[in-house]
C-alpha cells in the first residue's frame, strides 16, 4: 500500500532579527552556496519521496513565488498567501483541502538548514502510530533554544518547554524544526493565530495523546540571526572544499579561509578574510582584514577596513538600523546577534 505523504513548508515569517538582509528579501530566499535556503529544503523533501508540497507566504511572498515557480524540482506546489500571520498551526486552516486526505503531513521550517533525516522521521512516525513525531537534536544546548523538549527515561515526550512538564524529565533536546502529523488526529482549528506548542502539542500531552520523537546528531542551523546564518553557511561548505578559498584562484591576491562567496562578489589586492559570508554583488576594498563577518548584498567595504564579528550592510531608505548599529563611512555595522529587546 502506498502512503500518501504531503508537506507544508513554513515560510511566512518577517525575519526581523536578520534585517536589513530581509528588508526586501524573505528569509527563505537568502542564499546558501548559490541556492536559496528554501530550495535546499525542497530538495530534501523530494529526496524523501514527497511530491506534493504547500508553502505558506506573508512577508515578500511574491518574491518566493517568482523565484520558485509552480513546479520547483518537479514538485507540485500549493501556495498559501496569508494577509495576516496565522501562526505555525494556524497556517493549516486555509490549507485543509491540501492535507485533509493525506496519511501524514510533514511540517518543516523554511528558514532552517539541515541535512534532514526525513526518511528516518517518516519511518518512525508510521511505525509509532503517533499523533505527531518530532525531530530532535542531541548536540545543541537546550538552554540556548528556550529550554528544549523534555523526554522521560523511556524517551517519551513529556514537555515542550520548561515549567509545563507532564511527567519526570530525564533529558532535554532541541526541536529541529520538522515534525509529522496524523491529519486524522487534528482537532477542528478555529480562526486567528495558532501555534503548535501552546495550541496543539501541550493540550495533547495533558490529554495523554502520544507524541513520538526521533533524535539526530546531524548539523542543524536556525538561520534566525546574522551570526546563525554565517554559521550555517560555513557548515554547508563540503568537506573536500573546506580550504578552497585559500587557493590561488583568478583575481587579485587574497588570503581567505572558510569563506562562502555568493554570486558577483569582487575584491581588491591583499584582502584577508577568515570565517566570512559574502552576499551577492558585494565588494571588498584593498587591504581589508575581516574575521567572522557577513557582508550584505551590493555592499562596498572601504579600503583598509579591519573588523570582526559584525554584519556590514548598506543603509536602506525608510528602514531603521538594527539595534547596536554603528557607522563605518556610509555603511551600517551591526552585531551578528542583535538584541531585539532594545528594538
């Protein structure tokens, strides 16, 4: 018997912590090694045997439809434009005709980067006959991600966030932004903004509805800040290319190590760069010495710039700079990890 699997990619967020990179470009379209983040995710879904995909849209949603078209990678795609954000769970409401008859619905974050073990997640979900099956990460510190998902000694999920346990907790892991649902178990979803943790998973835990999990040690990145975007891009460099940037390639002399340079990047003599992400069309002046930086699209870095742990971007008309931003000539120099509490 063939299992009817469908997927929903959540791509409607504003990406505020990544501004100004996301002022006119939705976060799922930011590039990783020449391809949008969202295309990496769709490739993983296709590799797992999923042929029908829905994508919810809000901020700059038209840019996503233009970039992907109707059948990216041969997938049948349904777009769901949200005039007001509906939340991670509320996104299912206008898409009910898409998922209602499926055997299982895979919901995945469109702004995460992972070599997703989707086949293992699907096998576990179908075998467990659970209402939901979550993908969890073993290697990351849960304290940095809201406290993590709590499991008991038999690895059953007992908590989705600290302080709301429904049993003894033996360990905590980070949610990796992908889970499967049994559409037959879903309750009627009302109007307004709804989210999975408070409006579905926690009520299910209190009711004793089984929620299964799969753990992985694969690298995973939530690309929600410039610093995390940089880490994800560097982690995506294939191992056999890890030092290619230090080679003598065509162009002015340079000393680069662990650098991702997107399309149209240019540079002048004697640039030194370690752990950098150069976005399309940016330019490095001569004698720059940079470390752990993200240089925004079409940004021109002045000659002799020495800086580390910063996002460098062009000012944008009508847009306030990120919190903690200073000026370097005409450029904004912003923290890689913005403090949104002051915004």
